[in-house]
C-alpha cells in the first residue's frame, strides 16, 4: 500500500520551520538540506503521525509558494491531541481562524486556518 506525504513550498523555509515548531508543535524529523544559494532545498517535519516535506521556492524546480491573494487549492488535514490548545497558539501567533474550534460529530472537534505561508490547515481532534 502506498503512502501520500505532502511536499509544500514556502517563501521562507527557515521562518516556516520555526513557526510550525512553535505553533503546531512540529518536530524536525530530517534536518534542512541547505543549497549553495542558502535556500532550504528539503526539510521534513511531523506532528504525531502526520508528516510533511517542505522547501523554499525554486524556479529551476518549478515550485512556488501559494499565491495568498487567491483561495487555497489544497487543504492539509492534521490530527492533533487538543484542537483548542493548538488554536490558541495559532491565534496567539497572529493568525485568524477561518472556522472553529467547534464540535462536528462524528468527525470530532475541528478548526480551519491559513498559515502565514499561504497553506490552509484543517485541524481535527477525533471524538473520544
């Protein structure tokens, strides 16, 4: 069986790493690979069992950060232990929630926000 792991692009990977660690409680599971031009070519982060890869923008690779003037084309679903606590960190970091936190049976407690790098996140705390 295959596995799907998002590989996101941001305009400032070092700042994004710091934000995801501080706000989402992410862990850097593969240290950044820094390219000759100083950009982060690859890094891997995880929250619990949710893992994603990330890089800076690279014209040569055809990857760019999301256009924040438009709606998000993709939403990253992240299961967390405590949606409310995560939302407090998100809003404490100056990000507005698009939705929640709210109970959404049978899914669980949910919230949605767009991070400072243009990525849309759907937080989910499964029902007990």
